[in-house]
C-alpha cells in the first residue's frame, strides 16, 4: 500500500508541475525604455496678410508656396499627414532637402486680404547613439577623403571660409596640429569662451559673429563651420526642432510684420563635422547638456543625442543668410504680415495595465487555479485510475 500511495503522490506532483509550466512567466518591464521609438505630431499653421498701404497686390512667389518635408533617415521617419490645399509638385532644393509646393486657391492677396493654411506631420524618432570618441583615436587632416573636402570645404554659402578674418583665426587656433578632433575641440573651446549668446531677427555671417562677439545657435554653428572649412575639415549646418514641453511663446520680428508662436517646440541649428575615423558628428554649441568646459561634451551631449530632436534640413551650399535678409526686405517693403504657429505634441500610447491571463484568470490567481485544477481534476482521475487497476489485479 505504501508503494502505491507514494506512486500516486509522485504522479500528482508531476501533474501539478505540468499545470505550472503552462503559467506564463511574469515579465517586469522597465519603467523607462530609452531604446523605444517616440512618436510626435507637428502641426504648423501659416497666415499671410497683405497690409500694403499703397494698394498693391501681394503676388505669391514659389518661396511662399514652398513646404519643407523634413528628412527621412536611419533615426527618423516623417510622414506628411495633411495639408489644407493640394500639393502641386515635389522637388529637392539646392541642398538636396525634400520639398513640396502648395497650390493656393488664389495667385495673390489684395490689401487687407489674408490666406491661411495648415500642415500636419507625423514623426517617429529612434534613439541615436554615438561611438566612443577620444582625441588620441582621431584621424589626421590627411585621412579626410579629398572628395568630401571638395563638397564640404568650399567657401560657398554662408561660411566665408576664404575671408581673411576667418582663415587667419582658423590657422591661429589650430597652429601646427593635424589631429582633426583636437582641432575641432580647440575651435569649440574658442567659440564658447569668446562668443556670447545673442539673437537678431536675421542670421549673421561668421565674420559678423566674430566682430560682434555674439550670435545665436546657427550663428555660432556657422562660425564653427567656417573655421573647419578653412582648415580643410568638412562641415555643414543642420536645422531642426526640439520637443520642449514648456508651453507656448510668441515672438515678433521685422517691425511686427512676422509673428511666430511656438508650442512645446524650439527651432535649433547645429554643425555637423566630419571626423575620421567616425565620420559625421553633430556639434552643438548652444544646447548641450554636458560640461560646458569640455569641448567633446558639445558632441556627446548635443541636442540630437540627448533630446527628441527632429532634423528638418541640411544646409550645405545655400547662402541662407543672404536669402533671409532678402526675404525680410521684401516683407517690410511690401507691408506684408506673416503669422506662423508650430505645435509639437508627443503621442503617448496609454494602455490599460492588465496582468497576464491563463484561461481568462488574472496572474495572481493562476497559482490557486493550478491547485484547484490539480485537486479537482487530476487527483480524482488518479484515484479512479488506481481503483480500476486494483480491480483488474483482483480479477486476474
């Protein structure tokens, strides 16, 4: 009898183990997953109003109809969800950025007329991770391919790398150094120590930033690009926006003819520099979460690495400083009013917290369910099987 009861207990516990193996494991998810994608909706509203006091019609130019489409690359995907008016064509601008042109319902605005359009984007951002960078691991100026120098070291655009003030400054700071990351670090350190942050309603050329000892994000980035190009280090400008959930702010420019309202968004500019052997690295002179006295922190802790930052466009050859000033003169002389409003909202997908289930039972009841199942189903089955076996032996 003892041997039979021991066999029964063994069989019972084997069944319990089988039931237990059906229970899904409890997985504790981390509270914050830095590797997860983040999704945003950006809504931009633009209003044109003709305030010309001379009765002149504002005829829309291509630049009025132009719509930036952001960039698609390995760390971001941007979808154009909706535009108030039809899109007539898609193109790439001089810097290779994707653009679209809106087909307005009218060719221009008479005095006191206005036109408003809205565009909506969906943005998916992936985390960006930089390689480990060290000055003693950097390549030299001779390691930079000549093809890249030809494309990104020219004096064209806004960077004045052939102006004597910029060239002399670049060579004086670099000295006889040929280590690319070391030279870049010296340029960053000089700018952070000698240029104060200050903003005007139009961007500056690098020589103006040096002479005035002041400049905002893209002004300082352009100065760095000018110094790098003068030394033979490929560099260009990137423009984008940062998710900043701090509410709304409104600014007026150009004698009140341009009003901009930003909600949870900040537009930003930074440099991108080619440093062998790592390739293109972001360099952020004005929005860095690292140690301001450490030049490399302006790379490793730049906004595009530490914050949700959407790359809008590359500026590689365009003289956008001159273009901005020309656009300002046209607006002021034409007495045109432009109102823009950009709203960037993070899409948070909230799911109701629920525990894993087995046969419709909550996780915390699974163990009790297994016990009940084993007691009410398995044990009677084993008892019945034993009785059948005993009867068969008795009849044998």
